[in-house]
C-alpha cells in the first residue's frame, strides 16, 4: 500500500534527472565515457573482483579504453583499515560529542587525504546507520548520534571534508541496520513517517552534500532485503532524494541477480561470497540482461553513476596509484601518510570529552601531591595496541570498538602515560593498579591523596565475539566489574575521579551516588591521542566543552528500545532517545546535549508555558571552569509570505526539492562568558511543532552553534530554520508539510537546560511572523499582558530593590528575584491606550519558573524610560524592570504576588540615576493615562527604536527612594518529579 501511495504522489512532483544540482559536468563526462565501453567493460565495473582478489577490501577491474583504474574501496570510518602508518582518529560518536562542525569537516578532510595518498578511491564511511535507537547496538560508536539532525550535520560536514580531499565518501548503512544480532535475516519494519523523519533524514543530508556512493545494509526493510528493495533504492533514494551517485552492497548483503539490479543497486561487493568464487553478478548479470530480465538501460545507468562519482571528485586526473599495503597483498603497511593529523585527532579526543560531574573543586587538577591511577583501561594492551584482530578484545584502554570500522594504531597514548608526563612536571607522586582487581585498586588509592579510576564498555561488529558479546552489548553496565572497582576505591574515603571510555551510554547510578566520587569524565572513544586529550581537560589546559550526543538514563529500561530477537517493528516510532524520555515523562541521569563547562551553568531555567517546562536532571552547584549567560533572543522571518502547507513543487536537487531547504526564519541570541577563564559553549535550538501537526516529539533539535569566548566576552549566535526543519512528513500526501500555528522555540545548553524561549507563527492564509518571547533572568528584557504575581506587597518591602539600571546610574531597576513595578491607568488593559506618564507601583518578587510578566523585550542597556516606552508602545499597561538590565511588560499581575518586606532595598538600570531591580525582582510602573498602542513593538523586529517617555513626566524611582516591594506566591505546586530533580 505504501508503494502505491508513493507512486501516486511521485507523478505530482518534479522528476529526478542525471546531472541535477552540481553534477552536470560529471554526468557529461560519464556519458561520453560510457559510449566507449564494451558490454564486458560495463559488467566488470559493477562487479567486485572477489574477496582478497585485489589490493583493497573491495576492487573492480580497470578499463584501459577510458583510463579507468582498478577501483579501490576501503574501510573504515575512522582510518584506512589494514594500513599501518595512518592516523587512528576518534570514532564518529566522539566527533559528535564535540558538536563542532569545523572538527567534523577537519576529520573528514584528514581521513580523505590519507585515503587518497594510499590510492584509495572510495572510503567506506561515514555512518548514519545505525542511527543508534538501541543504546546497546554494537556499531553505534561508528556513527554519530540517535538524533537525526545532529547525525545529518555530522554526515554532511564529514562528506564535504572527505570529498574535498579527493576521495569518494560512501554513506552507510541504508537503512534500519540498528543491531548486530540477526542483522542478515531480520526485518526492520519502519513506518513511512518515522523513516523520513528519523532514519532517512541524515542520508538526505548526505545526498545534499553530494556523496558519491551509499551502501545498502544487510537487513530486510519492511520484509524485503535492503539491497533489493526498490522502494528504498529507487523510490526514496534516487527519485525522491535525487541521489546522483551509486549504491554499493554491503559485503555479501546481495541476495539475487536480477532483483538487486532492478531494485537500484549499482555495484556488487565484494563480488563473490568471501572467497568462494561464486558471483551473483559478473556473468550472471550479463545473462540476465541478454535474457531480458534486466534492461540494458539499467546496466548503463549503473555504470554512468559510477563514472559520475569518479569524475565528480576529480579522480580522473593525477590520482595516486594503490600501493601494496594490505597483508594479503604482501604489503608492509604502506607509506606514512599521517602528516600533522595527530593534532586533529587530539583536538577531537579533547573537545569530545564530556564533564558529567564535578564537586568540591575536584577538577581541574591543581598540582596534586599524589595520584593513584587505577584500572586496566588506563594502560595500553600489554600485548600491543593492535594485537587483537580488528581490535576484538577489551584489554587495555578502549580507544575504538571492534570490527570492520577500525584501523591500526600507529601509536596509542595511554591515559597513564600522559598523566605521568604531566605529573613529572608538577612533582606529583604516582601510584598505580593497572588491573581491575578491587583490592589492588583500593590499596593504590590509600597511598594517594586523590584516585582516578578508569572503566570502560566495548562493542563492535557481529563477525567477532568479545567476552560473550557478538557485536551488541549484553547490558549497560561497565565491563570487568567497573562498578565494583569504583565502589572499592571510593570506600577508602579518598576523593575519586572516574574516567569512562565507552561506545555508548552506561547506567551510572551505582557510581554517581557515591559521595566520594567527586568527578565523572565521559571520555568516549578517543582514538590514538586518548591520553593527551584527557590530560588537556584533567589539568584545565582547556575547559571541557563536549556535550552528550545521546541520553544517559537512570535505568536500562528507561530507553524503551532494546535488541530484538526476531523482526523489529519499530513501535517507538519517532520517540527515540531524548524524544522518548520527554514523551514518557522520564527523568534521565544526564540528558541529551548535557555537558558541564563547570559543575553549574549560570542556570536560568525557563518555564514559560506548561508544555515547555524544564525538569533539571540534577541539582547543580557552581564549582570550576567557566559559565555562560544566554540573552536577547530574536526571531525574524526571512520572507513576508511564509505560508503553511505542502512543500512547493520546485525543481529537484540532491537532497530533495530545493524549496525544502529554503531558510524561512533566523533566530539570534547573545551568549556571554560570565566566568574567569576562556571557554566554549554549544547553544542548542529545539522546536516544538504546533498542535495542527500530528503527534510529534515535545522537542526536536533543529540547530546548534559552538561559540568560543574570552572571560567576560559576549558573542552572537545566529541560527537559520529551513522549511524542512519546521515540517513533518505527511504519509497520505507523500510530501513534507509546514503546519500552521505557533511553533515554540527553546534555546539552551541541553535538551532540558533551556535558557531562552520564543515562538514563531506560521499562517495558512497570510503573512507569518517571528515572535521573541524570552523568559530568562540576568541579562534580558520582556513583555506580557499580565503580572504573574497578582500585585500583593512582598514581605521584605524595598530592601532588595536597589540595583542600578544599566543605562541610568541614578535610577534603580529591581534586584535579584525582585521586580520594580510601574503601571499606567488601571491594572487591566484598555483597547487603545493613550498615556502621558507613569507611576511607580512597587517592588515585587519575580520568579523564573512563573514570570510576573513573562513576555520579554531585549534591548540593553536598560533604563526605566526605555522599558516603559517599549511596553506602552507594545500595548501593555504594566512595565517591570529587573536585575539592572531586564524589561518585562503586561496588563495584570499574576500568581498571587505580595510586596517585598525589605521596602525595595534590593531594587536599584541603564542611567546612573535609575534603579532596575535585582535578579528575579522587577519594578512595575503605572501610567496615569494610556499611550497609543504600537503592535510592531511586540516582536522588537519591525521597530527601529523604542519610544521615549518624557523624563519630566516619568514617575520613576530614584536610587535610595523607598517604595513598596511585592513578593509573589508560587504560581503552582511543583510536581514530585520537579521536586526530586532540584532537591
């Protein structure tokens, strides 16, 4: 039925054509070359020569008539497999933890440069499948993240880097290869919407990045093997996404001759069945064509696509010859092609480290007198870093998983060696226990002032079994009794730092609950520079700035997914990883996107509406490194005619209809480093679809940006939201649809640490707009139609309303949790207010969880005049100034407020003679008469300036002047979940 729906819809959209997008020149050359090929030439170009029948893991025959070489296809996604003098880069999941697009590109470029130097034409990576829906999935570490947007960005940047270096990238594994158990027989039964919005999404980004080849997977998809699934290969990939390259089978994932050819597969790898000399293509394909089972046009299309990829990256001129570096080819490992790529490897190893816990100023280390280094994960495998075939053992420090996605280490810097080198310069004494024996570990810890315990968890591909795990992990516990080792060391009473190398999430409850565990470092899968990258963070050479690319749960069952024993029906649909936790109301231990630059951020947790409430994963306590403040959220439409509905029918290009990638809105904000050291912050933008869309995740990542800032320095982050980012896949229409209504925007430091909120409105009939509505303390301004605290005096009077306005040194602008309130007319709105002056109403306690005036206008520096003018122009009768630099507006007081008992003493804005409240405390102003309403000022985007109120007529409060302060009652009782989270 889905096939019929797809075919019916296809007729209504543009048709894919060879040479679309940037491919015209490559296809022109390919068409010319095709005319000079014999039938046997063509067959040889689409059929692998057989396992170990050439210098690479995959090979096709050379064709002298067109100067086409013996094509070399080689693993892996983190280095050139089987070569010995190449860089063993951090895994894909580690670069995802950096959230740094420049490092994603740099890694891709370095990978491609090394592959090209060895004569490799097609490098088998990067990985978008598995996406990572199952936390124990064996090959998750080869890919990036269970979030499709993050994986898509990582795919595109990696591919751009690789192909800029001259090698062809091969995106894999298409599609539904989410586990190793029964991967060659099981069916991944994925509904159409889920497939488009999750699993196909990053492949679309790969196609848009002009990837030259894509590998189809071992598993069945909806009952049909992926490598002979016409709806996937031809329908989704080549027709809908306008993929211009060629489809390669995973090694022996092909099952038929005609079926795979007619479905859209273009190259059979490795050709035979791992050396048995039985070829499904080759002569069998020639016979199928001559008998009419496979059209000649299909073979010509295969060859043209393969040639187009070769021409597209410029491999037809001056490309290096393949040297004999694989063991079966008599090679000695090949030439040294590493260059300075160790610097890229170290940067990713370092910047991918996620600081999960840091108490009592445990980190960074400050020349400790003695350290105990404990656990076998701290050292290199005593038998050698490459002693286990395809890294199929968990002995020594874990720097990559196992399987075909590995490379040979040219060297491996163990954590112990790197720490020893640093300790020598600090005069630190080192004691060690380099086994996982609990008693030995405890003994070593007793001899030192601080203990560092190393634990890990490994996984890989199913053709190898390690300690009972045939690829997929058996559970989410650390290997080798890691929990017991940490507990034994912590029981000595010594401050214990835990370093974790893991292929994916672990359940950390037994570890983080120990009072003597003062810090937890998630070091991931760091590659050859493991120890060096770790020491950079341990000692504070750099502030940690990695963020989790997945969720760490409190219990394994919280994920809602697991390894299937038979077929997998993907019943969780769109709700994978953090989407599932949000939908099910489950509090994780560490949420998606989480990572400390300090053990507490400057935490402006926003609860601007019930559906956007943030539940913190942990209580945060300020400790070390640095902090960041988020302010000044603005949303702007890029067109005056953004209209809801299906994606307009525009010409196809790689990735889909060109209109699908049209930017519709910009979202901008300011981030300030409020700490004392330099650091980087990763701002994350999440959207919530309007209610007109079918059931959707509560939040979906749709952009992110990494910003490096000096102490005290501000920086601007600007996001673009494309049409696709705001759309859902309509199964009936077989189109992406932009829904009508209000989209909620959430910007923060993780999926649950939301610092700023806003919205945008898309209309189905008229002009759509962007609306900024931030709700954040400490450096923002805001507007609304109601006070959130109902106007009762706060019990502490004015004592806390003494902060000087940032733009008026003689005026006060509220204080911490105090809002100086001014108003005009009555406390309720009028239809068309006209005001001539404002009066001070008093100082009220404000609350970030339930704002007195939740709508925010951002335009520092702040003065009382500026705030009252902005609120009046936007049509509000109430204005509040807070924390020297914030402005809030509304028409009524909400949430049962009371005047503060300190008589405004904490409420003190932009001019030296004004007071602007303190944090969470606003001065609220009352005008004697109304002003004319100006709706444009609601978004602060159409107004070139704010309207001024006469200084003579403004009833503002001068610094030191006594007035009433109101304190609000709670707007609602905290839920049990929230109380637990912030306890």
